[in-house]
């Protein structure tokens, strides 16, 4: 198991470098650069353009260097923990995204746990109690969850909480705690707000996980070895949990590779709607203004979640099915 894990981590290292290259190239694909967008905004507002000042800024930001040179300068800094300089915010990227990235990770981890725990429990219940009232109820709720965009669900819950309790849960903190130092009162205030984005972001993935596990479990329960075990009088607990569920959960576990990055990407739009201090708003602004170092760093961080999710998926699959370790 350890050898398998080390091998998967070893293959992840060159993949990280490839992701960094692709992320940087994608940011550079649109014509022009940050100063091009800056000049266009100046022209639209009717302000004068100082060509000498633009040339100074171009040299200062390294925009006069070839693409390949800029990439290796940026990547060399990334290895040292320096993610470059944000042109738009005029501060180092690490200072800008540090707190936001931690909030994004916190919300994403909690949303993933919410989706997996409730997706597993409801999926097992629906598979074992096929065509029951509970199964029909969860099926309808699951399809609603799949069809409802996260941002729309966020708006509905915000409206429902405000109408019912007269409280606005936008953001992660109340106004009096937004810039206050950490304390027990601020932590309690965080708990009062964070449940909303966790439910909103986790619901979409949970609905898909329920359908996957239910379908796999129903397929497994119709196989001859389960029918034979029923005929021999094997108790229901052992019949369901020992073999069929362990096999049915393999495709469920394999989805970890896309559930985690899907939740992170869902947090981007939801973060804008709920006014969360996550990377969503600054990522959108960085892409629009072609702030390449900021946007490239954020895209790379979001891509890393895909690798983390894939490694988690591989570990779960190897634990559930030992044959995978020898492939």
C-alpha cells in the first residue's frame, strides 16, 4: 500500500509542473496583457496616456520579456513561495490570496465532508429501500439538487433565512466581526454563517453521489451471490454491508477525483453571490484584467485540488480493492 501511494505521489510531481505551464499559457492566450487592458480603460474614460510611463511599467512588471522567460521567472518564485506581483492590486500575490485561500479550503473541505457523509448514508438507504416513500423523496430531492445551480440555491436560502429570522447571512462574518481580531465570539459568528455556503456548495455534489451509489448498490444486490446468500438466510446487516456495499462503493469512491475540484469551482460562483472572502471574486477580476501572475497562481491552486482529489480517490480505491495496488 505504501509503495502504491508513493508511486502515485511521484507521478503527481511532473503533473504539477505541467499544470503550472498550462495555467500560465491559458492566461497569456488572450491578445495583449494587463497594460493593454489598462490603456483601454484609460481611453474609455477619456484620460491621457503617458507612453513613457507605460514603458516604465512594462519594464517594471517584466512584460517586455518573452513569454517563456516570464514563466520561468514566475515558476522559480513559486518554488520559493513567491507567486509574483499583482498588477491590479499592487501587492504580492501571496499577501493577497493567503487569507482568502484558507477560507476557500475550509469551506471546500467542509462541503466535501457534507456531500460525502450524507451522500453515502442517503445512497445506501435508497438502494436498500428501493421504491419506498423515503427512496422516492430522496430521488426527487436529488434531481432537484442536480438541476438547481448553486448560486440560485444560495439566493433562495438567503431569502428564506432573512424572511424567517430577519437575519442576513451574506459573507462569513457579521459586519462587527469582519475586521476584528480572532476571538471566541468571532469563531461563534463564523459558525453561524459558514453552514450556508457549506450546504449550498455540497448539495450539488451530494445529489450526484446519491444517484451513483444507489444505482451501483441496486445492481450489486441483483447478482447471483447476493440472491444465494439471501436463500441461505444470511442476516441483512451482513448481507448488505460485508460484500455488496463494498463493491458498490468503488465507483462512488472513484468520483473523489472530480468531486473536490467541482466543489472548489462551485465555490467560485457561490463566493461571489454570498460575498464570501474566498478566491472567487479576485479570480474573476484577475482574468478580466489579465493580471497574469495572480490569475495563474489561482488557477494553479484550483488545479492542485484536482490532483489532491485524484490521490484521495486512488487511496480509497486501493483500500477497497487490493487488486488495484498491483496494477
